[in-house]
C-alpha cells in the first residue's frame, strides 16, 4: 500500500517520512506534498491508498482536499492531522468520512497505530486471497489500451473512457500511467505517431492526408507532435526512410 503525507511544514514531512517505520506498517511507498495542489497531482498520477493530511494549509485546507478525494477516490482512507482542538473541525471531518482525527502534537506511536489500523481496515475489506480488485484495475487498463489502439484516429472523450470500464477517468488514468508509463493522452499520441510513421513509410499520402487519417485536424499541430516524439518532421522522417531503403537496395 502507498500513503501520501500532506503538510505545509517541510520539517514535519521530513520527520514523519524518516522516523516512522513505514514498511513495518505495510506501507510500500511514501509520497509527500506541501499543499493541496501537489497532493492532487500525486493522487492522479500514483496509486494512493491512505492520506495523512494537515488541515491548516494555504489556499485549500485539508478538509477541502479530502472533499475532493472523496468525490474521485472514495476508497482512499483519509487521516486528519491538526493543531486545533476545535469541535467544528472534527465535526466537518467526520461528515466527510475521515477515518481518524489526530491532534498535534501527536506521538509517533499514535501515528503508527493509526496507519496500522488503516492498513488493516483496507485489507479487511478484501476477501483473503481474492485479487478481484487488482484484476479489475490490471483488466481495465488492458481494455482501455486495446480501445485506444483501435480508435486512436477518433475523438476520444472522458465519457468514452469512463463508460468503457465504468471507472472514473482520473482513476483509470492513474492506473494506466502506473501500468504503461503513459497517460491516456500520451498513449493516444503514441498510437497516432506509430500509425503516421507507417503511412509515411508505406504510402505517398501527403502530410495533410496523414494528419486527418491519424486523428488530427491541423497539419501544423500534427507535425509539432510528430517532431516532438520522433525528433524529425513528417517529411524529414519520410526522406530518411527513403534514403535508408535506397542504400539497402544499392
């Protein structure tokens, strides 16, 4: 399991990261964020099971962040850390479904026990030896991958992806990135460039024609993406492959 520590105090993050024996608690990876924005980016990119979050942060509070998490990643177990023993904070946290509410200064033993309890909670919700959750994710990624490879030249919307696997797009994007190394958009671009390279090698279609066939509306944008991924413009790529073929024939 993975955890993210969210606190605007760098010293607090460093201490928690270094002092707590995370592996002994069943935590494989510890991520850190100094504000809600950084935390959201990590939650969308990485597989996070538990959050340990301070309430008082600039711009967005920990409660704002948890409300966002609950909307997109309801399976994440959220633990609140705060320096204010205010009942209203606790009441709001409870209403958001927060698992535990820890008051600063908190002992390392209390943090460890709370995280240990959270890990046990997550594990208890799975049938022993049952990999259905993982299978639903690994199979969802494969299903999306095959869909993108087949429909790369079409307009693919958020609803298309969500309807395909019945999962939130941000969630499947995170799982897809972890499994393949690509975001959904990056993989679409990869498929389109691969198709474009094949057309440039095997046909005499113009760049504009290939642009349309691979799902792009504007040749200039298509050429920009192609060069970004290959280091060559479409015409430079075609010329280089033609030269290679001639040298082989000679």
